[in-house]
């Protein structure tokens, strides 16, 4: 009886990532650093487009995690910006309240 060595294990080739998913991730990071408003909105748009593209590819494209990360970064940046705007207006309102009351 001859012993044959086991064939080497080969990992399946990795699926190519969606370019829109990568763009969403990059724009989400840029939305927190260099271009806050526009980068965040673009990250949200490209993230949703990437999710749709990945879903319609029926498993041929990867990058769902990158698209999700871009969406989370974009939405979180927009939410934080809106909270800051609300706080600023509230503080300005409190600051002007004595003037409105005649004090």
C-alpha cells in the first residue's frame, strides 16, 4: 500500500470588493476629518448604492462591511453635527433671553 500525500489545501479566491463600498468608507472617514458635511452625505449615498450593488451581484461582489462602515460613519457624523447645531442654538437662546426680557 502506498501512501500518497494529501493535496495541498487551497483557499478559494477572494471576491472583489465593490468600488462604491470603498468610496463610502473613504468618504465616511473624510466626513469626520477634512470635509465634514459633504463627505458624510456622499458616504451615505455611496453606501446605499454599494449595498444595492452588492445585493444585486448575487455573491459576486464583496465589501458589505466597508459599505456598512461608511454608512455608520456618515450617519453618525450628520447626527453629531445636528446635535451640535441644536446645542449652539439653545445656548444662544439662553444667552439672549435676558435681553428679550428687558434685563
